[in-house]
C-alpha cells in the first residue's frame, strides 16, 4: 500500500511539473542595422562556422521576411521589431518627424538628463513611442521581476527595442567618447558601466560607427559585460537583452553594399557573433536562451555601380525638389509651406497655411500635381487619402501602415526602382541609402535559434511585425498592446 501511495504521489508531482509553463532563461534580440537579406548568402563562403553559419545551421530561418510599411528607416524598424506594430500606431514615424510644425527626434526628451554626458544627445527616452514592446509585456507578466536591457551605438537602437519599462538602455555618446544613458532609467550609471567606459573609451568626437573593428567589438563587449554584471539569464526569472549593431549601417552609407569596407564589417560581425554565442552557451547554457537575429531595413545598391552594368538607377536631389516645389506653391498661393523633405515625405507648415486663410487640401492637391510631373517618381501620394489612390495594393498597404496622422509628412513620393535620395547626386557618389518599399530595402533576414527551436527554414511570407507576437506566444505572455502582427506558427508549433 505504501509503495502504491508513493507511486501515485510521484506521478502527481511529475504531471504537475509537466503542466507548468516553461520559459527560457534569457531572450536575446539582435538587430543588424542595414543588413540586406542576401548578405547571408553573398558572404556565406567567407563566414566562419560559429557565427552566422551557426545560426543558419542550427536555427530556423524565415527567408521571406518583409517590412510591412514605409519609410524603411532605423527608428521605425527597431520599434516595429519589438512592438509588432508600425508608425500608424506606434508614433515612431521616422528618425525625425513633425509635432506642431517642428522637427522632433524620435527619442529626444528634454525632461531627462544625460548620465556621464552634458550633450543633448544623451537627453533621450522612449516617451515618444506610444506602445509597449516584448520586454514590457515580459515584465508585466511577472510583476516586473525580469530585467530588460538595451544596447547599441545608436541611441534609438538601444532605447526603442528595450521599451518603456526597461531597466536600462546604453548608447554611445560620440562627444564624450563612451557609453551613456539618461535619468529616465536611473540616477547614475552602474559602476560596472563606468569601469567598462574607462577601458573602452575613445577621443572626443571620434567617429566609432565607421571604424569597423571598434564599432562592432564595443557593441558585443558591452553586451557580454551586461550578461556578467547584471546576471542576465542566470536568475530564476526570464530576462531580456536587446543588441543592435550600428556600424554596419554607417559603413553602408559611406561605402555602399559592395567592396572591402562592407565585407570587413560583416566579417567582424561574424567573428564577434561567434564569440557572443559561445559566451551565451557558457553563461546561460546552450538551449536555455531564445535568440533571434534580424535587421531594421536593407539598402539599395549604389546607382553608379548598377549603371556600369546597364541596370537603371540614379540619385534624387531632394533639396532641389523641395526648393522647386516651394517656388511653385509661392507662385500659386503666395506661400512656401514645405518645411522639409525626409524619408520621401514632404512636411507642410499647417500654421502658415492657416494664417493665410488657405485650404490645406488645395495646397496638397497642387503639390501632388507638381511632383507627378517628375519622371523619376512613379507616384506622388496624398498620405491622408492613400486608401483612395490607384497605388498597387502592396504599396498602398505599406504606405497606410507607415503613415501617422499626427506626425508624418503630408505627401509621399515613390521613386522608380534603383533611384534614391542623396544630398548631391554625382558620378563620384559611392554610398547607399534606404527608406523605400522595394525588396532591397524591405527584405530582411530573420533567424530564430536556441530554446525550443528546431533547425529549418520557410519561404512563406513573414512580416517584421510578426516577430514580437511570435516571441510572446512562445513565452505565453500577452503580445504588445498595439501589435498588428501574427505569431509565426512554424516557430511556435515547435514548442508544443
């Protein structure tokens, strides 16, 4: 009888244990700024075995992942990945956007102060973002016991992924030559960050982002330091670390998608990623962390490079177009209301238009007609009425998703493929850019690896906004509060 009782008791304990919701010890979200999807295969033979190749060999790759919005820029991408939503609902309408006819930087916050910096660049927080992120929902699910930390050279790439309730976000202050944070998160930098800065500093105003080795190395070095000193993934609760590599974007803008500079930064990335994965294996335990790697956007090939091979492309002088558009409006209405162009959008001064007793729609209609005369543009669209336009459905939906009624520009132009905005188009221009709907900007890598992830791949369409609900579904926590994506079933079902 006693043996029977013990057997039943053991069975009950086993069943109870199996019924408990399982969680990984750590979630790691890695974003490679400006990484085109095809870099995975363009550089494949040059990668080592333990970095990006390891992700592809051990992880699950979503080969057809697209951005569901325009403009395809850094702040929007980082917020969309971790919130599962787009500018229409997140409030992050670009790196810069308009509030009350003034240009506002996505993370600027005059109510906070920088830590270890007196520069305005450190007065940053996520307050301009209207939604929650994976990290926020994780913390809510366990009464804020989880730690969530964001790291990047770019402030927006550290702050927006980590979310509203993050324990910390750290970014590089070029004027100070070290990592900083703001009083939004804490009163002073932790001693371990101060110690890190003493060992990893540069001269003031040194451009670390375009210095391949330092830019990539320091990003991974601080991530490893955070793992060690904050004991991320080494406690009795799930933690989260977000890491964005910014140097890949800076190098791409300066030297484009081909050449030794771009190759060097991806070889350094691959090497450092291999070391970081090994650190995770040693500190958190292989199979105990859930990691995903993706990008905030891609990049277009340089038009001079493409022209040499008879492929169309060119540079758009957006400053000249803005000037000529204002001249046309001055002639028609007696005002020059276009404040600026950014992300292929034109921003209008509402106060100026109203002060002259003009109907804003009349000004917009005239502007659309003027811009449509430029053969470089396939479409010029009144953003507020995009749903009524004759745009192809894929463009219409991405424009609607990317348009924020309170913050975006009034008109978006859609250039011909291969054409993109530059300060001064010339045959000597050697860089690249991004921001458009085309696959070169919108097609990004997405690989999951680690906890409950089996090796494989899919070419089924996946949206960038599907990442957040997928991670949350695996954790059995609520998706972010403005999420418009759907969980990727081929990933989530692996856990069952």
